[in-house]
C-alpha cells in the first residue's frame, strides 16, 4: 500500500536561499507552460513538452528532469481541472465560479511544491542527509529529521518521487513509501460498528465514545475568531487568520489520527473487523438546523474514515462499508425501525420491544450487525490504495 511521510529539512541560510530560488524558478516555468496550454488549448504532457521544454529549460536554467516535471505538473493540474468541471464541482457552465476557473490560465504559487525523482534527489538514510538538485547546482549533505518510526519506514520502503515543500517558514520532503500489505483476517469473529456524529465524534459498538463536547466548544470559538478577523480585514488580521487556520487543521488531523488508531488497535487485538457507514453525500442527505450544519460541515468526517481505512489495511483488519439508511432509527435488538424510536439526540427507546440505549451506541450496534451480514454475503469493502501523510 502507498503511504507518504513528511520529513523536515534542516538547511543552513545559504541552502534555504538556494531551495527557495529553485522553487521560484520551477513555478515560473510551470506558469509559462500553463499560459501556453491556455493559449493553444493543448494540455497533454507530450504535446506541451514538444512546445515548451527547450524554452523553459534554457530560460530558467532548469535541469532536464526539473523541466519535464514542471511540464507534467502543469498537465496534471489541467487534467484535475477538467475532472472537476466534468463532475460539476465548479458550478454550471456560464456560472461565475465556472468562468473564474476557466477564464484564465492556471497559476502556481512561487513556493508551490515541486516533484523530485531519484535522478534529482538521493537519500543517505544512515547519516540522514539528502543530495538534491537546485538551480545553483547539486546540494549535498542537507540534513533532515522526523519521527523515528517514519524514518525507519523511509529507509526500508521508500519508492518513487518525493516533493519539495515550503510551508510556514519550514522546508519538508514528502516521500512516497510502498509498504507490504498484510493479508486481512479471513475469519473475523464480529464487527465493531462505528457511528460518526457531532456530539460524539465516534462511538463504537464496544462502548467507547470519543466525545466532541469540549472540541465543539473550541471549534465554536475558532469560528467566532475567524469571523472577527475576516470582518477586520487588515493585513495583520489576514496573517493571523492564516496561522489560525493551519492550527485548526493540525488539531483536526491529530484528533482523527488518535481516534482511528484506537479503533483499529481494538479491532486487531480482539480479532474483529470494522464496519463504517458509507458517508458519500452525508452533508446533502442530513436535514439539520443552521447551527448544526455549520458544526457538521466543519469537521473532517471523510478524513477520519480514510484514516480508519488505511490503518485497518496496515493492520490486516477487515473493513466494510454499510448502507447508512435508518441506522439512527433502527433498534439493535428487534430491528424495528420507527422515527419515534429516537425522542431526543442522546436517547433511543424502541417503540416495539421497549429497549432503551444511548442513541449513538445503539446506532453503532446496528452498523456492526450490518457489517457482519455484509461480510457474510461476501460483499467485503474494496478500499482503494490511499496516499496519506502519516
């Protein structure tokens, strides 16, 4: 399976200057290729290489591989734009959003990430240094660091391209790993159902509730601060809002990693699989009041589900996705479905058999049952290969 780990570079001021000049040159070249693609309507990698390769290589003093990667990056960006337009993610043709996306060439930030292959970048895993191409020449003995477990995986399983990234004043390399994937447990004894929600971010059928009460208060304060800074509109307010947005994203990612790690570890330890609701279109299906919509739309439920999926694959834990319809209204004992079974957010009371349970815990049991029957019928989930920053 594919994973991506991020390691932090430790350049000297002179090395950092060379790296920054390299990113600027590569992205200026990519912007020239983008303008050519927009003007000619040609976005294929091979066609753009024939028209732009020599010019950008000589103008911005790029190496052969760097010039080719700048062209491929541009071609891939236009392919992604075409896919989003086809899927309707950028509005209908003629709409303001659609015209904004298609009415001018794509632009790359001066410090946008740049891909490196093994001819441009070599790793020395024992001294933990890299030799990397720059517009000022080959830079050797550039130190890097990271979490020990990630560095061990990097030394053993690194394969393919790496991306040079500049973010918040720091330099990083995003390296691709190709990890061996263990065979999933062929005979799970049961399935842990996982109910995702707002009051409780995740509730498992084994009784663990990952409460969102304190987190929701923090997120509410974050929204108030973000609104206040947006209204102020000064340069310092915009800088503060940008820093705060990064902090929110890191907090969300950290919490989702911890929750997914706990769920997968429990399933692996007890010989069970994991059942999740198929959450595609959850925001469109859910009928919520405006404050609840804001809370739901601001949490990365998809990210949490992806983290559970890729950690389950690494651990050999079976994972299935089940139909989410009526999981909050179905009784986990007699399976009677009634809208009145849930008189409040936290309480489930079955109108048929009288069973009383916490609503989220009951829903997780229902999801677990559905997961078991999905597995028995042979419709186990085919989770695609995920590329995530570990």
